[in-house]
């Protein structure tokens, strides 16, 4: 083992780990803390571990074949399923990009004390495009360093909230290592499902398999390939451990401070703190519901304005970093599936325009409640896209014709198949619960028809 070699391979795993820290994930974390306290920390740990194992497969595919997942799909699938698969992955990337735009717009609104409206924040996120293109011009290593900086900002800001709130360490350890949820009902179950849906991102498989190609490996030398696989896996473990710690900071802050709190409790504290946002919480005994916007507000009411601004900086860092990984994913997916080589500028401009347009309309004509409510719909959308990344990555890493001596053994084939079945079942429950909550017969019928088409295509991939 050599630390010098590990440093040479360090970078792709940290870029990949950004998807575990995007605004959708942060919102899922704070909601699980507010709804279930410390009881679902073990679900977060399990989801991160499953994510690590699946990312390992994606990285191995890239290292062994010298091709990323989209390129292998292009070679292995017929034209029609290949185009459907590409559209599904693009949908996941656009959904993820919308979450980043929402998160960044909310952070900008909070940091400007409401002076910059939400639609203004959405327009400012167009500037992300130019930041990304500017950094990309200087090479991948510089970009990796910038991502490292953004992850550090998130660790420091959410770590500050953790130190300020001082969560109960005994409850934290119990929640992490005892897989049980005492007195949990439907709300807690849906939150557990939401954690899994938010943590494992479909486009991240495509991204990770492409990023590992940035390191030179002699694929004719089996020992070199084994060594690259080993160091990439160690780096992924470190990167996901860091993202897991940051996620724990967010869950435990809201578990300690806001679990079982009512709107009236928060309303009273916000009025005493002379918060301009106290009207967000009606003076009733309903259980407090939080999102990334209200989360910052309640932290400000309870722990002072510094807590609110530091929270907003953390959300902004999460939004900015995730935007760039989404852009990279889109680039690799388009090139791999379609053999289409656009300039990065054209590619970024297209996806950003598609992501910004609906978000901008909601920001202009609706309030922040509807804007953060879009996150639930987008989590459902991305949950539906998961099989279109997980099934191909397990299939190709199990084929000796693709992986040669590095094909998955029986343990990985069975274990990976069971993991994917579990994840897809959990996410289907999440989708059904979401559609049922809409409470409209036409939507039920539409969802049923789409489900038949969707499951038919998943069956084809299997």
C-alpha cells in the first residue's frame, strides 16, 4: 500500500460523493431528523453502504474496460432500448439539476435576507454554467480541488450547526447501530424510503464509471488493473465516509432540536426572536414540517442569525457542487449513448435551460412552499430512473465477455441482484405513496398505465 499512489487516484470518488450531498439529500436528512428523531440513522448508514457497493461496480467497469457505462450500453443494446435508456438517464439528470437550482435559489434568498426573490436566485444559478466552464478549462485536477473545497465548506457549516445544537451522543449511537424504529408509523416509514431514494442517484453510476478513466492504467497488465480497482475503492470509501458524516450532522441537528416540536412551539420562539419569517409557522398544535427553507429559518429562530446564514452557505455549496457533477454526467451520457460530441458550453446551456424553465415559473407564480414541494416530486422521478443505471451496471460487470477475468463472482451476482431488487421495491413503494397522496382518480389511472409500460421495460433490461 502506498499513500502516494492513493493520492494519485484520489479525485473521482470525491466528485462522485457530491451526489450524496445535494440539496435533495440534505432535505431528506433534515426531514428524517424532524419526523423520526435519531431512529432512522441506521437506514442512512445502510443506504450509504449499499451506494458504496454499487459505485464499486461502476468504477470497476470503467477501469477494466476503458469504457464508461453509457459507452458499454451503446455497444450492448439495440437502438430503440438504447435511446429509451438515454432519455431516462437524461430525465434523472434534469431532475437532479432542478433540485440543485431550487437549493441554490433558496440559499441565495436566505443569505440576502429575502432581498433577492426566489426567481432572482433561480436566474443567478445560470452563472454556475460559466463557473463550471471556466474551471473545466484548467483541467480535471483543478476541478477536483474545487470540489474538495466545496465539500470542506459543507463539513464546516453543517459541523458548526452540530456543535451549536449538541445532539445526544448516546441516542446518536443507538440510532446508528440498532436497526429498529420504535413507535414508528407511516410518516417514519415513508421517510426511511425517502432516504434510500435520495441517497442512491442513477446518473452517478454513469458519472463514476467515466471519471475513473481520467487516470492512466495499462489494461494489458492485470496487476495494474487490480491495483487501480483497489485504490479507487479505498478512495470511494473515504469520500462516502466524509459525505456520511456530513449527512449525520444534518439529521442529528434536526433530531435533537426539532423532533416532536409543533408549529406553535416554533411560532412562539420565532416571534420572541423577532424573526421576519414567523408567519411561516401557524400558531397551531400540528407537528412541525420542515424543508431546506424552513430548516434554515427555525435554526435562525432557535440559535441566532449566524446559524441561519451558516446553514444557507452550506446549502449553497451543496447546490453549486451538485450542479457541476450533473453537468459532467450529462456530457458523458450524451457522448456515450449517441456518439454525439457537443461543446461543453452548448451541452450545459441546454440542460440548464430545461432545468431552469419550470423552476423559474414556479418561483415567479408560486411561493416557497411549492418550490420546496417540487423536491418530493423530483425525488420520486429519480427513484423511478434507478433501475436504468443499476441493472445495466450489474449486468455488464457480470459478463466475462465485457470484464474478462474481472467479471463478478456468484456472490456479487446474487447479492447485487438482491440489492437492486430491494432498492427498486423500496422506491416503487415511495412512488405509490406519492401518487396516493395526490388523491385524484385520473392520476391513479395515468400512473397505472405508465407503470405497466415502465415495468415492461425494466423486465426487458433484466
